């Protein structure tokens, strides 16, 4: 059975195009609409950017062998990482913690604390991570981010486990 995923480059370029579009939309929301991303949003953006970048590299490489699976694994790993952050933020938005104030920005945190202290602070979240400033079809940005990461994860897993026609 023929599938577009049998072509070595096309699915990776499609992942890159969709990912770049979603990242561009996030930048539009930040710079045009004026929504400031919280530390968890920034972490999701980085994970999505790296997964998308591996899509571009996979498309440029065009491997049909083990290299293709390596790209699939890397894409899936970053989708899991970003999806985990998005799931945690979605949970925090649904069940906000008792902390109601906004914390400092991620730039300040990264300059002021070592990584071992920074990560627990980010995952603890702050008021700005629980705020829902924008929705589409009843889902927040964190919810849509989780949906997007699940799609990227499905793509990565499909690349890993699908046999490619030669």
C-alpha cells in the first residue's frame, strides 16, 4: 500500500512546514496580539523548535535506513518532553495552585539560578502559567500545544516503526 510516508523527504519537510507555521503563530500571538509567554510556554516552544528542526534535517538528509529512525526517535523524544510540559501546564490551568502571583521571566531566572534550581521553579509554575489569555474552540494555548505535541509524537513513532519501501 502506497503512503506519502514512503517518500523519505516529504513527511519530514511537512513536519518542518507545519511546525514552523505553529511557531510563527506563537510569535504572532506574542508580538502582535501582546500575549507574553510564561516559562513553561518558552520550554514548550524550545522543544517544538528542536523537533521541527530535526524534521528539516531529516528532510534534507533523506535517509531511508537507520538514519530515518534516528530522526524519528529524536523527534519523538522532544515531542514527549514538550508534551509533558504542555500536559503539566494544562493540568495547572484546570486545577490552579494556590500561588496566584506571577513569577519573574525566564530570562531573569536563567541568569540568576543554576539549572538544578531553575527546573523545579519552572515546573512549579506561577500565576502566569495558569492564566488562560487566549482560547480557540474552547482549548487554551497549552491544550493546543499538547495536541500538537501528540501529533508530532505520532509522526515520530510512525517513522520509527514503519517499514519504508525501497
